[in-house]
């Protein structure tokens, strides 16, 4: 999954509450930046924004198995290829500074350079995201209060 010369490439830095996206063209020129909530509505907003700048063929996403899981699925459902991007190395982060837009741009550049090649694993939802049945405790935390 490589980026074509004239296509757009998304780089996304994912977090628990927000995602930051940077859009580069096939030559690595900055085309835009957006921060969205880490929700389904935020994913829809990000897709609409990226389509307004030209259909991205591929996105580099940090954390496809954790905070970026739902976003990864939304991108794939919209026909955007997704590659897992590792965090930039510490020396590089110190030189360029640590910020979400810098990390998102680094993710897009990792895709453009061919450094990002890992396809996210297809996995069932995490047990933490599935509602577990409630189990009564055998004992209470308070002495003398049994269930």
C-alpha cells in the first residue's frame, strides 16, 4: 500500500479524547491539519474534511490497536487503506519537539517514505469495550456486610 504521487496521505496521532490529523499531498506538502473528538462523529468529520481535500488512498495511524481502533475501522470502511505507524524515535522527537500535529505529520511522512508497512490486525472488540455481565461479590469490602 504505497501513496501515489498526486494522492493525499493522512497522518493521525490518536488519543483517548481527541485525534489530530495532518494531510499531505503525494510530494509531502502540507495541505491541512484538523483535531476531532475521538468519537464516531469525529471520525465522520475527519473523513468529510479529508475528502474535501481529495480522497486519501492511505492513512498512517498511531495506535490502531488502542485509541485509534474505532477510527481505523471507520477509515477502512470508507475505503481508505490504513497502516500502523510506530511512535517517532525519541531523538527525532527531541529535535522537532513533541506535539500532536508534529506526530501526525511524522505518521504521514512514514507512509510516504515507505517506512510504515504494518497493516493493522483485524481483531474482535476488546473485552474492556464489551459489556461484561455483572457478578456479585462473595464478600463486601466492609466488614460485617455480606451480600
